[in-house]
């Protein structure tokens, strides 16, 4: 019986302590401060690289929009000034030839390209690489009689973009057909 009373007293004492700890009169527990994570500030070199990539991507998107607009309107005998401001080298030469071919054949495009993504590929202060995925599956090439000649595709492209005195210009590129943009 002594053992039973001792256990009963211990149980009463524990319940009293638990209830006392839960009473509204006791102060709330002090929260443990959460350690803050300090992220280092962007260095000047990182800032410049970020700005350069942003400018290069803007040039790329501007070029693609204007190039596709020219294809929808039937090409051009030479690359328009708007395209020359954001492209040069082999990139401008090859796309200029495409525009001339459309103009000479009387072809045009219907539908719109969708740029799935643009990512960073490699960086030097005077040259960088953009990786992109272009979806032209909804685009069709039409001849002067309105007959569909072909449909677009899904392409992964790598574009070298060079810094020139007037900004960043698409300079050269290569691409391949893909089944998905991952």
C-alpha cells in the first residue's frame, strides 16, 4: 500500500506541475531565434555578367520577333535595319539569306514561334552563349498560291552573342531538332 500511495502522490505532483506550466499566469516560452542566412552581396563582376546576359537575351528576343514578322510578311531583299542592330556576322548573313529566299519565291509564314526558354551557356566579358529552345510547330510555310509547304519544329539552339560598340549582337549559332525542351 505504501508503494501505491507513493505512486499516487507522484502522479498528483506531476499533474500539478503540468497544469501549473499550462496556466495562463505563466509567461509564454521564449522563442529560440532562427539563425538568419546571410547571402553575400552581388559582386561587381557578377552584376556585370547578369546585366550582359539580360542585354543579350533582349537582343535575341528582339531579333526573333522581328525576323518572324518579316517571314510572315513575305521576306525581304536584305536584312532590315532593325535586325542589323541586334545581329551581325554569320547569324545575320544566314538569316538574311532566308529572308531573301522567301522574298524571291513569294513564300510567307503563318503562325507564331514560341520561345520555350533562354538559358545561360558560357560567359566572357566580350562574348557569351545563350541556350534556347524555339517551338515553331504551329508555324507553317505557305507559297504564293496559299499551299502549305512545310511545318516548323522544336529546336534547341546555341547562339554566340558578341559585345560590340553598340551593344550585344547575335553572331553565330547552331541548332538541332529535339522532341522536347528539357
